[in-house]
C-alpha cells in the first residue's frame, strides 16, 4: 500500500472520505437538523386532545359533560393552571362561566363579564384571540383580586364562534409568565370552535324538540276542543276558554288538560 493510502486509512472517521464539520454538512450539522423528540411528543399530545374532543362531541354525553371534558383536556394539553369556558348570555350581554376544571369557589363565583369589558369581554366583542403576560398587572383585566388569590399569571383567551357568530370564550391561565406560541393559539382556537359546534348542535336539537312538542300539544288541544264541542254542543271558542279556565284553576298545562279530556272520552266509548 502506498504512503498516501496508509495516511488515508489512519485518519479519524469524521475526517476520512467527506467534508468537515466546519463545512456545515458534517455529522454535527446533521445532528442539529434532527427532529426534536419533545416537539413531536407535544404535537402528538395536541392531536390526541383534538381527537378526544371530537369523540366527545359526537358521543351520547350531555352537553355539560362534554364542556367539562373539553376544559379538562385543554388544561392538560396546554399545561394550564385554570381553563374555563364562558358562554355569552345574549339577553343580558354578559359572559358566564359554564365549565371549568377549577374547584376554587372564589373563581367559580366570579361575577359575569359584560361584553366588551375585561379581556374575555373584548375577545367576545372583537372576535379575536388576546394573550396577556400577567393579568395581575394588565389594566384591562377585571378580576385582579381573584387572580392574586388563585396565583394566576398569563392568559390566552380565544373566541368560540360558529359561522362568524361568537357564542362564548375559552380561557387558559398559567401560574407563571408564559409567551403563548402561534401553535398554542391555533390549538386553543380549534378546541374553542369544536366546543362552539357542540353547543350550537345541542341548541338546535333543543329548539327542534320544543317545536315538535308545541306541535303535538296543539294537536292534542284541538282534538280535546272537538270532543267538548261534540259532547257539550258548544262553540270552539267556548270549548277553548273552558280548557284555559281548567288549566288555571288546577295549575296544570293545557296539554295535561287536553290529555285528560281525550282519555275520558276514550273511556266512555
């Protein structure tokens, strides 16, 4: 073997047969571009959280249980001290706590926040996320006494909206100063919008059920009215008035009165 060949074989592996680390393409540079396992783990945790929220929304759980699960999962994935979900009371123009994983009576008994006031009120009114590094020193924050007692520091607050209509706010607090990343904002916004869809769907179901019940009641009242007209020989207007008086005197609903009349008529046949 030639001397040049022996020198080449005797060189360290990182030098032999390739560019140096200093060139930016060596082993050290490659290691710098390797994916961060902790970042992958956090991303996986976020995806699992969204999947859990999605499963809850399409489950048979009651709305209160769904909202409770949402705040618990969100608090965990966001490493949040307190996570709370506030819904907009459109009639009163206020935001009211509907779900939180906090067991603090002080926090649970916070007064409602008026639309446009405080951080959450601004988020709801302007339909945009707001983050605060320290709520105890931010003049916009409305409940500093509660924040000091509960040890709250940073806050990320995002709107819950359906088709551009804000129906509430999702809040995440930390106990130490924190700069929320764009990924944090995206995650919390995604969860908030999923929660908004769940609430919207539930409200639609309730409204549909109410309409169906009203239609059924109307049919029963009409049937009972026809029975009274036939049996007593009175007008439809008089039959309806008698049913109303019976309802007021007995403190029963018109549906109950109608059902009693129909049942009695069936028994006489």
